[in-house]
C-alpha cells in the first residue's frame, strides 16, 4: 500500500491519454449494505458493458476480510496449541525439578517438622520456590519475545514491533500460575513426610 497512489479518473485519462479502465473502488457507508450495492452494480454493468467488447469482475471487500479473519483464527489456534504443549512440558519440568528438590532436602524438611513447623509453612515454601522458578523462565521468555519481535519485524516488514505490555504482563502472571499449579504435588509430598523418616534419610 505504501507504493500506491489514488488519483481521480479524469486525471488518469489526461495523464495516460486513454479511456481504458483497470478498476474502480466503491466505498459503502455501512458494511451491511455491501451485498445490496454489489447487486445494483451488477445490474448497471450488465446494461452498460457489452460482453463482446469488455468484461468486468466485482470483488467483495467483506469476503476478503472474512477470509483474512479465518486465516488469522486458524493461525491463532495452531499457535495456541503449540504454546499449550510448551506450557505442559515446561510445567512437567518444573514439577520434576521440585520433586528432586524435595528428595535432596528431606532432612531439612524433617528438622523443620520436628521443631513444630506446620504443613502450611512447608507447602508455602515449596510453592513460592516453584513460582519463582517459573517466573524467572517467564521473564527470560518475555525478553526473548521482545528481542525476536524487534529483529523479525525489522527484517520482514521494516517495522519496529513491540509486544503489548498488557500481553507481556499476562504472560508473566500465567507463567507464575503454571509454576504454582505444577508445584502443588511436590509441595504436598514434602509436607506429608514424617519427621522421623525424614531425619533418618541420607
């Protein structure tokens, strides 16, 4: 669109010294009236243009917009599925790390429980650790997203693109929620350890 110029029909005839038309753009006051306008244009063109001399084609802007919307929706579904799989894999990874952490800190948990630490405190401790771990991953992901948006936007479209701040904040919050959700099982496992068994562990 940056390389296009719209000029009046009379000027085009004067500059090009021809009556040949390549196209007209008709603007409609409301999108709901597009079908009605197209039917009227077809009637006028059928009566005006002799099919043995010339032809015409009418294009509906709403149809092109609908196709573009469908393509965008399909792309969003595909990207959403990929993101969902990535989040699931990342969540499982966080859960595995936290389970290993619980195993390595069994004696620490046993000492805390033996001096009277309630289950709630142990659960909160491990949930906070899982949230911090996933939050760090979210920050790294957002930083990479900003960097790639700048690079690809400049390379492909010659534009400076920035992800929405609201979307970035939502992504960060969602990463924290993922860490908490997948950290529940390791935290519950840690809180259920018996002090005697935990202190006896190597």
